[in-house]
C-alpha cells in the first residue's frame, strides 16, 4: 500500500466531487481540511458516537439537581429561616438558580468534550509541517485519501481530473 | 447607503473569494496600523475609562451616599444602568443563537461583534449591583460556600438570583464567543507575519486545523450552545424583571414584567448592534460583508420590538386600571402627571413614536436615519428603566414616604463613563481579534455563490 495522498482544491465542491469519485473507486478518504464546515464532509466524517450532547445533558441536569439539593439542604435542614411565613422549601423560586447553574456547567463540560473528541488543545501537529497547510484556514481545501492499490497513480489521476491543484504523498 | 441593486443579498460584491474575505477581516489587524480614527477614538475614551475607575473607587471608599438615593428611592442610576447594560448584552446572544438556530445565514457578518458586545455589556452590568450593595466588601456572601459563620445565602432573594444569572451568563457568553472565534484564531495564526503574532494566535487557536472530523463535533457543540443560549438569555432578563416583579410594590408587582423585560432587552440591544455595525462597517471598511440588507433586517426587528413595547406599556396601564387597586391606579396616574412626567413623555416619544419611521424602506436603508433612531431607542430604553425605579419608589403604598430622586454628580459619571469603558473594550478587541467571523462569512460567500470559481 502506498502512502496516503493529500489533494489540494480551491473550492469545496470540487473536493466533495473528488471524494465521491475516489470512494466509488474503492479508495478510502481519511480526512479533509477546510476553512469552514462543508455539510457533505461533516456528514461523511462525523464520528460514529458524538459525545458532546449526551455529556452536556448529563452534566447540565446533574449540576442543576445538585444545586437544587444544595438549596433544599441549606434552607430546610442546615439553616431554616422563616421569612414572612414562606415555606422553608420554596420550590418555585428554587428552580431559578439550578437552571442558570445547569446551563453554565453544560457549557463548560461541552467545551471540554469538544476538546477531548478533537484532541485539542495541542501546540503542534505533524500536518502543520506540510507546505500550503497554512492556507487550509483561509482559501484551500485539502483531502487526504488512502489508495487501495500499491501504486497510487490511478488515484492521483482521478484526483487531478476532479480539479486538484496539487497532489502530494504523505509520509508519516 | 447604496440603494441600488447588488449582486448578492448578503454580500455586496459580484465575486468575493475566500482569500479576499480573510484579507478584508484580518489585514486591518495584522498588516495595517490602527489608523487615525482609531487613535483619536482611543485617546477620546481613555478619560472615560479613568472616570469609571475613579467613580467605582469613590463609591467603594466613600459609600452609596455619593449616589442620589435616599431612604424612599433606595434604587437609582445603578439599578437602571444594570438593567440597561444587561439588556444590551441580551441582543448579542439573541442575534447569535436565535439566528443560528433559524438558519439566518446573514448573521455571519454581525454575530461576532454582537457576541463581543454581549461580553462587555454583561461584564459592565455585573459591576452595578456590586457597587450598589452598600457593603460591597461582603458581595462574596452571595456565593454558597462553607464558612465559619455557618451561614447560607438567602435563596429567596432576588440578589442571589442576579448573582447566578450574571455569573452564568458572563461565563456562558465567553465560551460561546471563544468557540465561534476558534477557527478564526487559526486563520490569524496562519496569516501572522510577526513572531509574536504567530505565538499569540498559535497559542489561542489551540492547534485547530480545520479537520472535517473536528468541524462535525464543532458544529454540534456550537448549535447546542445556541439552543441553550436562547432560554438562558430569556431567563437572565426574566430574573432581572423578577427583581422588580417579586416585590410587593405598586407598578412592579406585575406578571408581565419578565417577558416585557426580555423584549425591552432585545429592543435596546438591537439598537446598539445597529450603531456598532454602522461604526465598524465604516471603520474597518467592511461594506462588502455588512450590506444594506443587514440593516434592513435589523431595523425590522427593532420595529417589531417597538410595537411589542408599546403594547406592553398599554397593558401595564390597562391592568393598573382594571385591577382596581388604589395604589396601582395612583402610580399609573403618577406616570402621566407626577414629578417625572416629562421624562415619561420623552420615553413614549423615543420608544413608541420615533421607531414607527422604520415602516418606511427609505428610512431603513438610510444609515444616518437608522443611527439616530437607534440612539433615540437606547435613550428611551434607559429612561424606561430609570422611570420604573423612580416612579414606583417615589409613589409607593405609604403616602408619608413619598419623595423624589435628586441626581448627583456621581450618578451622571456612572451613567456616562462606562460607555467609554465599553468603547475602550471594543477598540482594543478590534485590534486583536477578527471583528467579523471569517469562517462564517466564507461559508456565506460559498452559499451565496459569491466565491464561485475559487481564488487565484
């Protein structure tokens, strides 16, 4: 098996076309690098289990429940204070703080989950060594494909036909 | 101010390649100096920043007596300013999140600075309750923590709700803003020429490399945050409304207050976004991505909010009369005939009458008219907040307590100077971070077909 090929495009539509052609030929697209999310690509490469939402829901509701429990414990058990004859367990107003707190904790853990799944933060990555990779965040769209054959010429030609400006071999 | 036809609705150029978008947003920061207007503005706001710091220092050392509050009108400028600033912040989040959820792609060019506006406005708003506490050194008592006094916060107190609302809102806005900024920080890193720039943006971009796998997770997170932001914003301003509505005062104890505050916040916030958009569009030459269509859309939101506000005022009057309570009726009468009546007429003029001009497309497309109307709305909304405080407190249940508020010098400083702090924050931010979302505008250019054929 040859080294994976990295093809450079100047628009996302050509990249998606090339990816479909390569996939139809039995090659395996490994990843794509784009300056903005392209729906066809995010669908193709979406992780099988996206943990962000379950994690956010779990920690958000958990934090809200914990905050409610704290309010209940502090105002019913630990420090009961009769304010104008209101019930010690004033549940309607006890809902406000847990909501705010739950949303905050969900946001924080969601960010952590995002970093965790993406392997961020990191200060360097081998990809950054590739010439032109700095344009991925600006105006270039890169597709990384593994050829199914030992000789990658067929894949290279198919990528070039699809509009690749440059096709390079990636050696890890 | 160009009313003539443009090639794309949200992009005012025939062709706008991805590279051009990056250059248009990043180059003013990385390749060009600040420019004369920026320097003048920066020097202009510095005294105001200083004045804010001095005013806060003075009220922390001397005490709340510096303000015009008295034993009857115990709330004053600080509370009105707090409500006003948090309202400004609200629209930033609403623009970002609600328009993201409803797939209004035009938000791409304005959401970034709307979010930054939220961040600064919420931070400034958070100052006011603390400096109004009277004993600000005990402000940390609002947080529940194990302490030797064996005390807990009073969870039924509106002040505790405010604490959590502002804290959550501020940190949430920071995360939301940073998430949107992350891919743009990578762009800045990759375009940086100086060693310092590469290090600064390189560290802040956290190694973002635009992988399709990352984008998939990123979009999930961003959309989920937007979905959380809408109820959060509504809850934050509802809690601000509850500060009043949870009391027993005539004119405050109204169930309409929370929603009426949320719409009011959206109203003044959109007006502020319009003002900022006009300034930023001019200052950073962003005519290509902030188009007349953007202003048209925002003006329509303001017009809608104006109508809702007018309806809310009318409901307030009607319910005061229909409820039949003497104190409520007396306060409503006091609105129109009392000590602050001229301010109340001013409020109605600013919030209900002037924005009706936005029915006309010619007004919506005239940036001068739009800027003036937006400033008038912000003025009107501040008057509304101060009058909510003053009218009720000056005309409560106990007739023997009726007094009016007398504005002090400190009040005027604490009203005006934070505007300079806000501008200062924006000016600094505009020199460091992209003030328009590069990746979202690129996507918009792609969807609108303006980036067709790629770039050389």
